[in-house]
C-alpha cells in the first residue's frame, strides 16, 4: 500500500494549480492512470469540466458536487487522484481521501490553507496534517506602499479580498466563487481584515 497523500498549500496567485497540473502531466507522460477532480461550484473560468491556473494552463477535470462522488469514478486501474481547490469540498473529503488511499491510490491535492480572513479554510488543516508530503507555495505581496509608491515585494502568505475597492469585512461570506470581488496576495503585515475580533487568552 502506497499510503501517499501529497498536498500543495498556498494563498491565491501562488501557483498551486500550476504545480498540480505539472504533477498530473508528469504522471500521464509516465503512463499512469490519473483522474482529476474539482468542486462543481468552481466555475470561475466559465467551464465546469476543466481546471485552469491563473497562468493559463488547463486540464480536463471531473466536477463533483459532493466528496463521495469521487469514489464512483475510481476503477481498478486508477493510480493517482488529483483534486483542485480542495478547500471547497465538504467535510466528508477527509474520509474520502482515506478511502482512496486504502485502495492503494495516490492522492495529490491543492488548496488554500487560510480563507480571506486569515482563518483555517475548510478541511485543509486536517488534510495537511494527514499528508506525507506538503509543498508550501507563496506569492509576492503587491501592496503599494504609500511612502514611496513601490510594491511591497515580500513573501505573500495571505489572500486579500476587496469589496468596492476596500478590504472585505471579517463577517462577509467566506466562499464567493464567481462574484465580482477581487483578490490580491498579501504579506502578513499588509493583510487587512476590518471587523476581525481579537482573540483573548483564557
């Protein structure tokens, strides 16, 4: 049994989908039987049957409305399962991944570890804890410093959401796929979340 779970973690614009697609392509070149899945709610690129990176790379994918649907597509020949944007999957994605691994199938996934508020996103914390291998990717903070007008340029580990040009409030909806909000990569210093409560020590 392989018992291999390989995670790709990072904020938006860090290249997570590009890395997942690179792995899928290499596996296919090696003659592996690969199945690629995505959450059905993710229709940002106007196509539900493909995953696409911000850089333009794309690959056919099977959209699933629930995590359990993935199991219906597995065959005795399946060797690798790749799941894009796994943070959007329901809570059953954890036992589903466990089941896939029990069938001696390698799982590769990518996802956001934190939502726009800087809080753990969906089942990502659990999946990363179960992963045998984790690749952590970052972007570049594009915040324009008022002092000199230059871009910050530091490592961005957060995702900033904007509503009408202003940072989204902590109480806004967490998942807004296909909405008009814009996002930008931010370092911890320049990541702003108005309304975020301060957690007090007990």
